[in-house]
C-alpha cells in the first residue's frame, strides 16, 4: 500500500493526473463559489474553521502535486499561497465576510503539513523498494 501511495505522489500515471486535476477543479470551484454564498457567513464556529481551512488546503496541496506530476513542492506551496490569498481577497467583496490573516496561516499550515507527509510517504516507499 505504501509503495502505491508513494508512486501516486512521486510519479503519477497520466490518468491519475487527469483525475486529480478534475477533483482539484471541483474543489476550487466550490471553494470560491460556495464561499461567496450568503450561508457561508459564520458557517463554522471560530477555531473549527481554521481546522477546516488546514484540511482543505492539505487536500488541495496533494491534488496539486498529483496534477502537476510529482514532487514539485515549491510550486505546490506557491500555488497554495496564491489560492489562499485569492480566497481571502474574494471574501473581502462579500457582505458579512472579512479578510483574516489567520485563515491564510491555517491554509498554509495545512498545505505544509500535507507536503511534509507526502515527502515522508515517498521516502518510505523508496526505502521499501531499495
């Protein structure tokens, strides 16, 4: 199982990249479209929303890594940072929503944690094949 996971991250097949790209598109459309809806205001209690931000951006980081084809973590983290800033900027145009630097920090913490875990999985997979 670990070997399969490490290969998916380090060297995904074209069909895996396509599926990851499709899923990433769905996640991002929902992030920006649903985030602009009135019901999004106060949807999650304070504190829990930061965990949701971290989990979402961890998933985005993994999907991005598979979509672009491997271990290009600088690009993945830069893209996650740009998306986090774009999300906060978009919120500034919605009534009842506000820009929160802590949200960006939670987004990046989730992306960094996901990147670190993926690197560990890939390293363990390489040790297992050696």
